[in-house]
C-alpha cells in the first residue's frame, strides 16, 4: 500500500497539540478502516523549530488520506506521496 505524508503547520506555541493531532489522525484512519476503506495510520512527527507536524499514513490513495485529515480536523493540510526507505 502506498505511503502518504500529511504536512500541517503547527506553531511552536501550540506544541502541546501535536500529540492530540496524532491521536485524532489515528482515530480517523481507524474509523475509515472500519468502514472498509484501505488506510492505516503510521506515526506523527512534530518539528518545533520548523513549526511543522507530519502525519504518515499508508492508504489506497491520496484522496483517502485527505478524507482522514478532514475527519481528524487537522486544518489546512498538504498530502504528499512518500517513499519509506530503511
């Protein structure tokens, strides 16, 4: 399943919200998955110096990730295809 990165602006002054946004992203993906949509939340990473929060998903399409982001109320988000390398 392809990976997608959701990029969201999160000011340093609201850093405490990073964990909450990750929880909402996970819950939205789980809800969609229960509805039969192919999506899995992977992780959230917050970069306070850049004031950016990234949510990584595996999903059937970018549209599915956009739906999850909307349900999670992540705000204005950019969804990008991502390639995981080890």
